């Protein structure tokens, strides 16, 4: 009789060895995990999240049912966050009875919400909700009502499909550049010159914190270094969301060195690579601009004469 390789003893030993390996590795794996984003949304009554979707740009859509806001006992809510977890917009949909979302999906252009409605109006209202912070602070919903047209319904409870407004175009990343007074990008300054900046991609007519700092290595969510003494602390955009040409960042006298420029869009004192504007890669890989020493007049004249003499000597030797 052929002897079988499998035996209960081998099976038990193998199982114990596998368990020992898994449990010994588990603590180090779990220890590396951390919460990346946490939010609450709701009001003074009950609010339940049912579905979530993420679009191609990383925006997050959460749908569910709310008894805190809306027109009826329960209504649909839809909340949109950007990839950093900042609330972009919020809506409730519903009539005078029960309305609830069951799922959400993001297409290339539209966002779709499906669910069920028991309201005689069949989801006619569109009302803003409000976001609360994790500490439980509550706000007041505001908004206007709209009445969309739709197909007639026939039962006590009907299904609905909402196609939300097209996803807005992704705004351009905010930019900032050191320039001369005419708006031409400038990477080198003398101590007696003025550093100007220009930029685009910001919210219109908004004041932001401006930082001119010593050249640094930039990491997401790290505190922005202290400003260079004598530099401007704020910048205000125009109606187009641009930093106007001729905006002063640093009046003379300037100190020689390598510098970066940051516009803190969140105004939180930290560098956010998704939202903040940074000029740091124009000079020697990392610096935004350089302030170089101004040569004394005598030194400059001597260098000019030396260069001229070298050119004359070369011409005599080559005959060209």
C-alpha cells in the first residue's frame, strides 16, 4: 500500500506555523496604518450615509438620507468634497414624505444618484444642507427650492434617478512667479531692485497669506518657514482670480541668497501641495529666485577692461 504524504500531524504543524507567522507580522502592519481623512455631516436629527463615489479628479460624493434638512420627514442628501476633504457643495432632495438615496455613481461628466421616493411631489425640492465639524458644531441650512419636471409616477413608492449638474471643470492649479515690474519672469535680482510677483488660478478678489522665505525643501502639510524680514505678508487677487502684474513682494534693500515664494491658499500656515502656489524650481533645481551681490563700480570696470583686452589679443593672434 502506497504511503500518503498527508497526515494529521503534518497538517496541524503547518497550520500552527502559518498562524505564528501571520500574528507575528500583523502588529507591524497595523501599526503603519493611520487615518487620512475624517468628516461628519449632519444636523440636529438623524443623518445616514448610504453610498460614496470618487470621480477621476479625486472628488468625493457622499449620498444618504437626512431628517435634519429638507422638505419632508426624510430626504436625500448629496455632499461633495474635494480630494483634501474640503466641502465643495451640499444638497438635499425630497418632498413632504420619505425620500432616500440608495447609491451614487460618477461618470466622465455627470454624477448620478438613485433611490426611492414616497412623496407625492416625487422629489421636487432642492435645498442646501449644512456641514458640521467632527466636534459637533452645527450650522443653519440655506438655499432655494426648484421644481424639476419628470415623468408621472403611479405607486406608493417609486424609484428615482437624479442626474446632477455636470461636474464643473477642474480649476487650474494656482501659480505664482517672481517677475520684474512689467510682469516678465525674473529669477535674478540685485540688492537695490524690487521683487514683484504675478499669479493665476486663485479665487477672485480674495486676500491670501504671502510668504517669501529662504529656499527650502517642501513637503505636504509641513509648516511654512518664517518670512524673510521686510517682505510683504498678504496678496489680493483681482476679479479674474489673478495676482496682478506689478504686485510687490519685496522692496529693497534685498539680502543676497536663494528664496522661494508661497501663496497660502488655505491660510493655515502649512504648505498644501494640492492647493497652495509655490515658486521654487526656477534656479538650481530648487530656488524660486536669487539675489546676487552687486559688484562695486571699480570691480565692474576692471572686469570690462580685462574682457576687452582678451578680445583684442585674440583678434591680433587669429587675424579675425
